[in-house]
C-alpha cells in the first residue's frame, strides 16, 4: 500500500528571512535555519535560527554569522549544533535552546578555504560530520569528531569514509565505486547506520558500523534523476506512521504533514529535481513523489510509534519520542 499523506500545514513565516533549509527537533520545539543568502565560505551574511512550537508558531530566533547549512539537536548535551560555512572556513557554534545562550564559534584544526563541514549526527557517544567538496580519492567525506559530544578548543577529526570507497549497490547487488562527489546531509537510521547523501549524484550512502573494523558500505542510486540531482535530506524510520517536517526554499515555506502506511524498509527523501518529497525503494531506486515542493531541502520526522528507545530519540514527558 502506498503512503497516505494528510493535510499539509504551513508554519508561520519568519519576517525578513528566506531560504529555509536545515531543520531539527528537540526540547519540544522545531528549529529551522534560514540561510538568507549568506556566504558558504565565511564571507558576508548571517543565518537566522528560528525556534517554533510544534504547531508552527515562532517562539524565538537568533542570528548566526555565515551560512548554517547543518543544524542538529544533540540530546546528550541538550544543545543545538550550528555548523557554519559548509564550503570553506568552517566553524561550529553551540546554542542553548532554553536560555538562548550562543557560544563563540569553535574552529577546526584542519581549516580549509575550499572544504567544510556540512552536517552532524550523534550516535552512541560519538559525533560524525559530513565533509564537503572532495577532490581526489582518499579525501575524507565522513569524519568523527575527537571529543564527541563535548567539543572544545581547536576541533580535531578522524576520517571514517573517503572518496574512492567501494560499496554494494542495493539495486544490482554488485560492488562498485560509491558515488561521493557531493557529500551533504547526514542522518542516522533506526539501526544506527549513518545515512549520507551525495547530492549531485542522487545517491543515498549507508555506512554500517561506522568507524569500526567491520565497517561496510552500501548505496542506493535514485533512478531517473538529472545530472545535478538535487538530493538533500533522507530519513529511514522504523515507524509505519508519523509527522514529517519539510523546508521548501523555493517559496520560503516550512511544512508539516502526517503520513500513514510508511514502509520501514524504504527511504524518505527531499529531491527537488524530481519535484519534492517522496519515497525511495532501495531495491529498485524508484522515487515516488508524495508532496510537491520545488525547493525541498531539510527534513525531520516524529514517529507515532517507537520500537527502539536506545536510538537518537528524545523523550519529553507525555510528548512521546522525537527523531532528532
């Protein structure tokens, strides 16, 4: 049975802001980053981080210098991580969602003017980052952050996955070079795997046992995508129903919609070149459009049910569990 999408709700617009992108859930709130055309290499401009309640009404907002293309709530420390300048001169800012205190930007030891950190996930005490713009085989595309949940000083990283890696194609079941030309969004699957998207390749990369000796990689190439695939966030869930939150940069909208009859084996992805938000079958690579959104980008999800409490889900009293 195909997923059934309910009524689409629209969040309150943030006055004067545009290009909503990254979205994350924590502390009973939805947090959205508005890019506002800020430079992705540390030049002029600021991003706006807007805190919404679950009904889509604005609670608070703050400015962060540069382009914040990665925004994620860390349940271990109850802080928001704002990754600045994904294409060069990257820094990291931490935000307390209760007091709204904003840290000074933390710099990376391996600062580059042409590469940067785009997204982050937290898994079993470890912190993983996607690393953009690889040029040659051996260039890291996923790293672990030394110090994990508690970054300080000059940030050091350890490579986990590099361009040139081999992996299993989920459609053909053959081993091939993994498409890693455009590492972008990073999520965690319900089983703890890392889900990295390679945006221009239209590829969803699954890293099992990340950073361990038995690490393995598989990938799904989305069928029928154009050369510049427009793939952004991807979610895999063990729930059969729940609410998705989606940002659409084309009309500066933040949307929410309830979906039933989800397939726990499939991916749910933002693919702007294919029209918006939809379902990806890893056995065929087929994309089925569910919600039209020409500028589909950031994606978050709250399940109606949960099966695995050790995952990166956050319990808020009677509000249930939320995927971070």
